[in-house]
C-alpha cells in the first residue's frame, strides 16, 4: 500500500474515531437516550422484546425501522434498549461523516485533482462534520433521524447512478428498491426531504436531455417514491397511526408545489448559469437564515416560540465560516453534471426549499419545528462543498497536472493547512450547541439517571394529574405510557407570574437559575429563594441530588387539582 493510501486510510479511521467519540460524549453524564423522543423508541423496543411483537397500538407511521434496529441490538447484546440506544446512534451518526467524505472524493475525481488535494478536501469535510455542533446534535441524538442522515445521501447516489450508468445497473437498482421501501417506514420528515432530493436529481438528469427510455425510467422512479410515500402515510393515517409533518404540507399544497418548482428550476438553471450567480443565490439564501436568527434574538419570528439566546447566536455565527467556503466550492459541483454533482446540489437545495416553505407557510410553532429540522440537512452538503472550496483556494495557483504555472507547492501546503485549521476550529467552536438546551443554554442536555429515577417514582406513585416542565412530562408519557398524566401548563403559568400548581409537581432546582423548559414556548423561571420557600410551605415527598436536583412536591391540604 502506498504512503498516500495509508495516509488516507488513517484519515478515515481518525474521522470515524473522533465522530464516534463526540457522539458518545453524553455518556459522561448519562447513559440514557440524549433526546426525549429516544425514550419512546427504547420503550417500544423494550415492549417488543418482552412480548415478542411490536406494540402497534402505540406506533407512529415511522416507528418501525428504528424500533426494529434497537430491538435487534438489544436482543443480540442482552442489554436493555434504554442503554444501547445512544451507542447505536453514535455509530450511525459517525458513519454519515464517511458518506460525506465519499461525496467530496467523487467531486475531486471529476476535476482530476491530485491525491493530496483530494485528501485535504476529505479531511475538511470529515473532521468538520465530526465535531460541528448542529450536525453533531442531530446525528448524536437518540432519534430515527440519525439513521436518515446516513441513508439519505446513499439513496440519492443510488438513484443518480441508476439513471446515469448502465454498468452494475441491477446492483444500483437493488439498493434503490431497499431504500425506496424503507424510508417512509423510517422517518416521515426525512422521507419528505428524500423526495425533494430525488426530485432534484431527476431535474438534473432531465436537463441533460436523455433518451426517452431513460427519461421515463427517471420519472417512474421519482414519481413512484412520491406516490408510495403519500399512499403509505394516507393508509397509516386511516389505520389510526400518528403521521407527523404530512399535514403541514397538505395544509398548503399550492405553496409547497410552488417551492418544488423553485427547486427544479434552480437546479436546472445551475447547469447553465455562471459561478458568480450561483454563489450569490446560495450565499443569499443561507445568509438570510443568519439574519433571521439574529432578528429572532430581538423579536420571535414564530410567535409563541422562544427567542434566540445571545450565546447561541454567537455559537451559530461560527458556522458562517464553512458556509463561505461552501459558496466558493459551489460552481465545481454544478460543473460536474454526471459523476456526483447533481446529488450534492440536490442535497443542498432540498433543505433550503423546505425551510423557506416553512417561513412562507405559517409562522406557528409547528412550522418553526419544520424549519428547525429542515436546516439540519443542509450541513452535510455545506461541508462537502466547503472541503472543495478550501482545496480550491489553497491550490488555486499551484502546479496542475496539465503543466500550468503557479506558486511553489510548499506555499500551497501551508495555505491549505491554515485554511483547514480555520474551518475545523470554526466547527469546534459550534460544538457546545450539541450539549446544551437551546432555549436556556443550560448544560448538559438530556436526562440523568437521577432525573430518570425521579420520573419513574412519579409514574409509579402519583395517580392523579401532576405538573412539571416539558422534558419530565414527555419522558413519563413516552417511557411509561400507562402513567401519562403529567402536564407542563400549570408550571408555565406559575413561573410566568401566576398561581402555584394545585397538584403534585416534579420540579428542578434549575427553575430558579436557568429556567424551566417549556418547548415550544420560551422558558420561564423564578428565583432560588422563591423555589425554596415553595418547597418549605408544601410537602417534599421525593428528592434526588445530581447535576440538577429534582423534587416531587405535593401541595398541603386537599389541593390536588391542576
């Protein structure tokens, strides 16, 4: 094996190690799922292992795949799904970084770059995605979407290769069929993004004026996915399974179709327009997100939701660095019309379209959640293009294979090192986003074992309705479905200046410092003194100490109604 190949292999191993380690960071303070939805999945896997059958009465339309994965891993390891979920997600999330490296390698090959230049671009995208805070947060949280981040680029690549090459057509066709069938069962929102990405790939394919047979094949493949996806969700809905996100599209079908047309037109236009216009278009579209986030720090863009904490605004600002380099590398991807460029462009444009659909549909908490989730899918293609951009700038004047003149290689290597460090340091600067609560910036996110024990005690011993914040009520609702009688509205009223809850209340010490989490509404808080006085005046029937002490407080007298 040559030194160059050994170096690239070491880079891949290093990226995978860093990515897995970063996604296992939460194990330092809790072995439990790192997001609330994770408790629902591990509960479904737990019940599946105990009964030998899926608890379909509690299933959403997109619970099947991830629940099956956790069930299989739990059965093979002999460990409770509650404790295997986070390692499973860490591996799948880390693997998506390698998919991004493969994409950037293909782009570099289409431009016939030297081995060292290609390796540089791969290193930028791999290490960047391994530690970048927003991407780390979404691919490191115990949720089925972490698996979707890995499979979405593979799905797009498989469809693109099926449409552009006759060699190994059956193999690509087999991959397409498997992912085609699995995606709607995996995650509703990711399936919507996948449908938009495939539509973009189709647009790029048709723009090349293929044969009639190829055009029909492309249309059938992509249109078939749309029909299958919507048909499955319609059947699931009639079967009384919960189908999230679909109603947000069906509420504004004309607007959604208009944005699909924008996606198709933009991707076709990119095949013909100048690099400068491409950069202005994407730079302006993503740049407006930063302005919107800044405006949200002053006044909520989506009424009824939280404002942006100033600290979060500073952390997110560091993401502008890879965005700038991505804009630089964008024209190279658009010039590659056959190998992999259409896939990268479709992966980039699809989440941009879904975010702007959310902003133009309705400024409600539901569409706030859609926009928030949608933007996370742009991070992978941004870093792919950033790797291309860094390598393009660093080696722009270096000697090329065709004999062009340029600066000495040593200067290019130094510049490449400096630019790589800048991008990776910017990614590291955003890393805290993965481990804090976005409404309060309180560290750490997720539930500790002591907090989970308090939730378990409440579920086991409180029969009447009880109050808490959003995380505690969600944990009990998801993991103990038979005891789902918690609510956070009395807590929100109390901390917002109203009367104390007249029912058992599971409280945190942090309500007097950083505040209670009341998603999607903004957090509310009291003072430590007021919280202590409230506990003194009522009966503390359970308390647990930890990173954030928890108390179950029952009101004195006969006040037991929320």
